[in-house]
C-alpha cells in the first residue's frame, strides 16, 4: 500500500512539471508575454511571432511524442513567423513574392546575422495576410535582440521588433 502511494505521488509530481501543450501555445501566442508583437506603418500592419523550438514541434503535430526528447534530438534554428497584413485595395500581390532571406536580419549586441531562409506562404488571395517563416542560423545570445525587415519591397523603410531577454527567459516549459 505504501509503495502504491509513493508511486502515485511521484506520478502526480512528474505530471505537474510544465504547462500543458495547449496552454504553452496560448502563452507563446499571447502578445502580452512579449514574444509576439505588432506594429502598423503606413497602410501595412506587421506581426512577428518568435517561435521557440518546443512551440515549433507542437505546431508541427508532434503532440504524441515527448517534446523534451524531440528538442534534444534536433538542433533547431532561431525561427520567426512574420506576417504582413496588406491593405484591401492592394490587389497586386507580386511584391510579396520579391521578399526573401536577404530582406531579414537579426541584431544581437554588436552582431548582425542575415536569415538563411524566408519561406513565403502563398495564400492565393484568400486572406489579406501574407506570411513568411524566417529562420536564422544563430541562437539568441543572453541579451535583447532585434528582428529587422528592411522594407525595400514595400517601400516602408526598416521595420524593427525588439525582443527582451527577460521575456525569452519567462517562456514556460511544456509538459510531456
């Protein structure tokens, strides 16, 4: 009987480590937590989502696997989802197809890195939102950092989003 109680306590303690995967996704996507940001410049609204490795794994559908072991198995890059809400009267979407990895950079302290991948998600004009997955080869250093879109294709000028290291450190761990 004592062994059963000890096992029950251990199982309940283990299951309480971390938030559920659904809670984790909600936390990461909540603008109040500092890793999702939005700003409007001219007729365009820009939205950026920092994507931690656990978030990417959950969103990719690996819900039935142990998230911690997946993160250890793969070396994941520094990733963002960058969205541009275009004005309703902009019907020529070809300008968005000109945006590529050379238009994005990550500034950490004195270092500036160019993105290694900018994947454009064609929505076939179903939505006014143009979405890009932007990946950097570098990992965040222990300092605040800035994501920069140069704005050349849209003529907006540089669009910068600053992320605070304290917000990154507050990201909860998902439970298995």
